[in-house]
């Protein structure tokens, strides 16, 4: 096949990271990659993760055996509680089927694969339901769902004028979509815009989705990062569960545990209240296990152990929440600092969206030309769509970044 394999383009995000690394300028600033950085622009190993690491290293029984196909049960059960709440009826009624995945990407993939096999809403296997993605969304969503043979479409999300949510556009698109479509929703801290619906808006969205019989597919990669509060960041999913939707959740522990490269995550299928719940959960879990076997056999053990130790120990769990507040708090401080500096400089704005938006990212509104200038003249790296990772800012570089933005906006 060698002759017919064309060169594929480099992944834009990882290409950006490579270019940043190769830049010798001492002033360079990385606002590209979606990973938390501390005040010194360094990766941060959460103190609670270090403690869990100690526990694993001091455990004489610890080994490198395979996990079961469905992963570490002490992780998946707690992970489900994290999503819907420990005392939620979905848990007590046994309506959640959970499986450990290759982080959030693997959860989206396994979920997409599962739905492409078993979600056949039109009674005709050749007519697949469409997955609706927000415009814009995490770029990988497009490839992940296309790769499992599901058609994709977009719903409006970001309002260029207000740099907030285009709720009317979104609602109209959901109303116009064919019944029983799959709707991909970011549970909180939307990537790349940093714009989330309010709880009242989530209710409106849910109402339309219920009327149209749409299937909610939640992607939760930033729980605890948006507000610093795990429960609050799960409120959209919990609302849909309380309303009785059958839905799925792709959950990543990359950001909130800082376990990026360990690939820890889960996929959850939550069925609607029914006397049949136990049987549904067992059947769904069996099919997920079968799919998993042919894909990865069994998921990786280390990150799963770390997360499980923290989630199962009340003292460590409390400490994790503290660590989450450290990360989300520093990001909020940087939002305030960047906005204040731009306003102080009188940079043509407005810049309120910098502090209105939440989570790891901000959609600045800078255009492609300005982004290129920032990179070429100021060694400041961000994605072409003007998204900046707030975690790349710190007290030492925020003024420099604001001044550079000021220059390119005025040109
Ligand atoms: N979904 C969204 C919206 C994301 O931003 C990310 C990480 N960039 C993921 C899923 C999955 O990431 P990972 O596979 O590293 O958990």
C-alpha cells in the first residue's frame, strides 16, 4: 500500500507545541496547549497525586498485571458518582454502566463506536443518526465521530459579536435537526470558547432536546476546572439525568488530576428510569466490554490507580478539591490581570469576555492575522482561531502579552 498512502497534515495543536519548543527566544509564551501550568510556566504535579503515587510505590502488593477489560472497578464506580452525584437515583437504581477508557478521547471514541452499533433510531441500519457538534468545538470531535462512521453536523454556539453564547442560534439548530439526533454537549468549560450556557439556558436546551427525542452525548473534560467546584461543574449533566434522559458521558481525568499522559478516563451510559434498569445496565456493560476487548483489551493501570486512591479516600478527596481550587483560582486571577491590563492600555475592545468566559480557555476574538503577528513578532503562541490557554499566563508574562496584544490590535 505504500505508494497510495498520502502525507497527512500534522495535528495543528501538537505542531504549535513543536514550534514553540523550537523557538529560542527567552521571551516566548505558550498559550497554545491545553494543559495547566503553574506560576513559573511549568507543569504542575498535583500534591494529592504525589501522595497517591507514594501510596502505590509503598504498596508491597502493587504490580503491573492487566486490569479487567472494563478497567478498575474502584475507579469507575467513583467516577460515576462524580458525574451524577453519590446519592443520585441513577446510582442507587443501578442505571449507570461505566467502563474505563483511554482518557476522554478514548471515551468519546468508545461512546461513538457504541452508538454507531446500537443506536439505530430510524429502524434502518444504513441511515445513521447525525452527531451535532458545537461550532466551534474541540477539533478532535470531528475526526472521532467520523472515524466510527457517524455523519457530523454543526450547531451554532459562539456569538462573534458578544463573544458569548448564541443561545437562539443553538436552540433553532436543535429544533431544526432531524429527530433523535445525537447532540454533543460540553458539560462545562467549553473548549475552545470558555462559554457555557447558564442553568436556565440548559433547561431550555433540554426542553427542545426532549421534544425532539435527541440523544445527549456529554463530554466532561474539565470538571472542577470551571468553577473550582466539582458539583457545580456537573450541574448540566445532573439536570439532564434528573429530567429522565437516556444519555452518555465521556469523562477525562487528564486536566482535573493533571494525569494527561496517563490516559485516565471513563465512559458512562446512563439509562432512563425504568423497571428494566438492571438488565439494561448489564447488557450495555457487556457490549462495551466486547468493543473494548477488540480495541485495547484493557485500559492502562497507573493513572486509574492514582485517581481511584484519591476518589476513595475522604481526606485525599478533600485535598484534591483544594488542588482544583488552586488551579482554577490562578486561572481566574490571570483572567482578571489580562483584562485589567488591556483596559489600562486602552486597547480597542471591549475585553469583558476575558473574565466572563470560564475554564482553561478564552476565545479572545483575535483574528488569524493578529495571531500570526503575535507569534512572529512577539513569540507568543496560540491557536489560529484566537484561543488562548489561560494557564500559560502568569504574573511575569501577563503584562508582556497584554502589550503585544495591544500592538497587534491597533495595527
Ligand atoms: N474533550 C475535550 C472538550 C477536550 O478539550 C479534551 C482535551 N483537550 C478531551 C475531550 C480529551 O482529552 P484527553 O483524551 O486527554 O482526556
